């Protein structure tokens, strides 16, 4: 049995898709004789009911997520593992872990892999609202991160597009090995009517029986939700659009207040907050289609979850798995701007019922062929064992 330690800044589900990617991956890795544990910088008393061991050594301090206990913990435990996988970049879990590993005997130390989860994407250096963070990333790369990327045993990417985009940003970029290991999700629970009751109860809304489009993601500028709401506001009075349900954490942020202001008092735009468990699956199963007009998405776990529920997906060409979806005719693809969001809504409105049904079946097929957890775990396990 190969033993792997996953080092991640946070396992908090509200922090985004990286923690969920780790959760999706670990159970199926175990089926491939790879036992996993996680090291997180969350507070020591944090718990998210994970079925695998998670060691919390926080609280982390500063935006860099510095944790003074990391060095001591790794010095005592790192040799208990065959492989170390660092998840994400730009935070202390990356270089802090590498520094301990790099000082170990080269013949005896575990293998080290880095899984960037899209954090080498050019978007993060070019987006206007990220100018200061782009400068910060350049400095961190020059001082620290390039050592990690270029000296680790390999870099693990979730799709081919991510692997290709990673070459564009930072120099020198010379990883020893770069692997497209894929990423997947487990099969969703089968639909039950009780899920819908829980959905209505959790949302405290009288969800209408007619169809709706579902946005389910963090309320964040990167997700293009302002374009979606503006597009919806322009079109809903002139064409017969379904209601728009917006589900996800972040409504209490500055940007969250901004998008609620954009929606105004439109009764057809419904904000639910974050949905979990049965409520989340009910939201997906009952929607007409899933919509995510994101400016950047390394993988898009929620996109794949929707396809696993046999739902067409309306997305942009900035979501790195869009080519697989486009090739499968599993959804609609447009640019990540206001006109692109309008075209997604108009395109869906023009589709016949038969075309929508075909697209739904294609979505499920696309999931099974490209994004199942079992297939992705087998691919990663092969890489870890033979890389």
C-alpha cells in the first residue's frame, strides 16, 4: 500500500474547489491501493466530517497563510509517507513544505508532486482586478515558487488545457515532469423527491414548479456572475426566459452586495446562499440547465456535477474542460463577456425540447467518458506508481 500526504492550505468547503477536488480524489485512490491523509492549515479544532485522516495545524496567519507548526510537523512525520502532494500555489503550504522536503536525504525522501489546480493560468496575471496579486505572484515565483515547480518530481494537471496554459506565465519554467492526470467526481446520489422538499426548506423560498437555470458557485468576480445578471436583466422582459437561481457562498461580501444590487427587485432572480447535501443535488436535478459564465475555471467541479445529473451546461471557453464538452455536444460554449452571457441565454432559449433532451443525454455521456472519479483516480494512481 502506497501512503500519500496531501498538503493543502484549507479543507474548508467554502474556500473553493481545491478542497473538494481532494475529497473527490481520495476514496478512489484507496481503491487503487493508495492510502491518503491530509495536512491542513485550518484551526486545530476544525472538522468537516471527512472519512480520511486530516491533521489541522493552524491557525494560519497573514494572507500568505503562514503556519509556524508546519516545519515541526513535517520533521516528525514526513518520512511516514511515500509521496507528498502539495495542492495549490502562492501560499506557505507550497514553499514551506518544499523547504523541509528539499533538506532530506535525496535517496530516502518521499517523492514530491505539486498539483496547481489552475493557479498557473495566465488569467491570474492578466486580470485587471488582480494587478497587485499579479505583482505579488511574480515576486513569490522569483524568490520561492520556481524552486518548487522546477525541483519537484512532477507537476500534476487536471486537464490538457491546464497543462498547456501553465507554460505561458513564468520563467524559468522547467518542471522535471508534467502529467495530465485528470480529475473526476463520484456519481451523485440518485434523485429522490425528499431532496426537493429539503431544497425548498433550506432556501426558505417557494421554488416554482416551472424550470430554472442554475448558477451554483462562489459569488466572485471570476465567475462572471455580473455579466450573467446584466444579460438576464436585458433579455428577460423580451423573451421567455426561465427563472435564474443563484446559489453559492459570498453574498455577504462587497461583490456579493454588488450583484444583488444588479439584480434589483427582479422576482425571477433568486439568491439562495450556499447549498449543501440534498439541497444542492435537488437544485441541480430540478434545473433546466446549469450556467457558469466564468472568466477562468481550471476544471469546474460543479459543471461536472451537473453533467453527472444529466444536465446540459452553459459555459464559457475559459473553463478548461470546455473542449471535451464542446466535442460531446453536452452544452453551449461562448466567450466570457456580456455578449457571451447573452448568447448563452439566447442559445438555450432557441433550442427545441428534443435538442435539449439530446444535449442532456450527451452531458451524462461526456461525464462518464471523461470525468468519472474512478477513471481519474486510476489515471493518477498509475502516474504516482510509475512516475
